[in-house]
C-alpha cells in the first residue's frame, strides 16, 4: 500500500504536482535560451548579405537551412525522447547548438553558414521546442493546454529577448562575434538546467489519454496517417504565411528606409504580443479543443497579413506587427495540443515532430519564396499576398476537419 500523504504525492513527480509546475518553469527557461536559433538569423540577415554578398534569396538560405534542420531534428530527437526521455536528447542538442553558433561565426561564405545553421543550429534548436513541449505535456492533464502554451512561450520569449541583444552585438562587434557569444551562452545555460528534468514522465494517465485519443480520432473517421498528413499540410500552409513578416520584417524596414534596428524592434514586439496569444490559445483549447482553436487563430492571422498589404508607415508597421503577434502566436503550440487529443501518448513527441517538420518546411519555404518574390518584383507587397494565399489553405483544411467531425457526430 502506498503510505504517502497527499502532500507527499503533490510534491512528487506526478501529473499536475508541484514538481510538474517546477518542470514547466525549467522547460520554459530552456526554450527561452535554446530557441534563439529560430530568430538569430532574421536579425543578422542584412549584415550577412552586406558582408558575404549575394541576392536577397541567397541571403535567405541560412534561414531556410535552419528551418529544415529544425524540422528534421524535431522528428529524430522527438523519436529519441519517446524512447529514452528528454535529458540525453536535450544535452546533445545544447552542444550542437553551441558548436553551431561558433561555426557560423567562423564561416567564410554563404554555404558554410547555411550548413552551420542547418546541421547544427537547426537540429540543436529543435529539441528546445517540439520534443520539450511533448515531454512537458505528459505532466499535465486537466490544464494541459495551458501548460503547453506556457512552455511554448519560451520560443517567443527567446524572440523577445535575443533579437535586440544580438542586433546590439552585431552593431558593436560584428555578426561573427555575436554568433560566437551566442554559442557560449547556449552551452553554459542549457546544460545545467537539463539536470533538473531527470525524473521520468509519469504513467498514471497514459491509458485514459490513449482511450480518449482513439475516441476523438474515430469521431473524425480518418486513419492516424491520414489525419496526421492533413494536420501537417495545415501546419505547412500556416507557417509559409507566417514566414513573410517574421523572416523579412528587418530587411523590409531597411528597404523602406527605417533601418534594420526598427525591424528588430518590430520583431521583438511581434513575438512579445505572441506570448499572451499563446496563453489565451492554451486556455481556449482546454475548452473548445485544439482544432477549433487553430481555425480561430489562423483566421486572425489572415487579417493581420491583409493589413500589411495596405499600410507601410513606421507607426502602422509597429501596430500591425503587434497585432500579427497577438493573432498568430497560438498557432504552432496548438499543434501540440491537437497531437495529444488525437494520438497515443507514447507517440506524442514523434507525431508532433512530424507535424513540426511540416511547419518548419513551411517557414523555410515561405522565407525563401518571400526573398525570391522580392528579387523578381523589387517589392514585398506580392510576398505578403503570397502569404495570404497560403493562409487560406490552412483555413480550408482546418475547417474541413471540423465539418467532417460534426457531420459524423450528427449522423451517429
């Protein structure tokens, strides 16, 4: 018989325990440092292009590489997390991330820089989001949506803190030195925090979660592979749309004559407003479900993209960037909630990794397309319109899943 008191159990490594909340804080801190790999090149792009030369599309290649590396890492490290837990994959990722930044700082051409971002920084950063969020989701049940949203805020806190910091060091010491500084910070900060996540994930709610996921998937009437493919297509589309402002806002402000520093500030504002958006989406998802929350957030993102087409004054860009962050912030973490609603818990990190791979392909594709469209037209207006079309695809797929489920439930 278990002789522990309720207080003992509350403090132990169980679902919704005090340790679970401590683990949430630690995971969020790790994400805040480690997810800088997704944002650092956005700030460095103008300086890199000025130093290494090439077109805007060529200068966007390291970002494309980091997104592809991030996606591959989400699958590979996610599968490893499902098998052995989070600690070892996280430690490996921290070392890769640090070495990647140092290698980037020593790069002599765009291809070397792209390889450093793709093979090292991208794969290293991946563990700090999808696998980390999937691991954290096992520690919560009733408040899972909120917990996942808080943990995923580390990604946006990283975007708030690091772009202006990196921009400062790019201005004072150059983009190469700024990258080397970042590599040292990643290794020194992440490895000690990883030791706080050594307890294995609790098993108490796995059976109930698995049964609920099977029932939810049966309501949609699709096989696991088909449903995952649809969600992946939705993720690719929403992130191809999202990439235009997030990847090119710094360069866009430079082209308009406002300077890259203003663009870095807008990116920080965009990501800062994404934090309350993520928290709100987590709260909403706990009540209406992940797919409905995804549809709501995607529709609002389309509104913000449309506003970029109509306004380009400095004040309006600050306002629209804040609205964009507020509207789209909850999109990506909602996929983690959807995975836990429709798939077996033992497959959570792997399934989420596949879907996040699709979202990063979308970011990579959207970032490159926006640069290519700019090279063809000399303007970002067509690139914003392209993003809006991709956004409509996400809305169509998400709405179809909801309508199919509701029709089947009505017939039943």
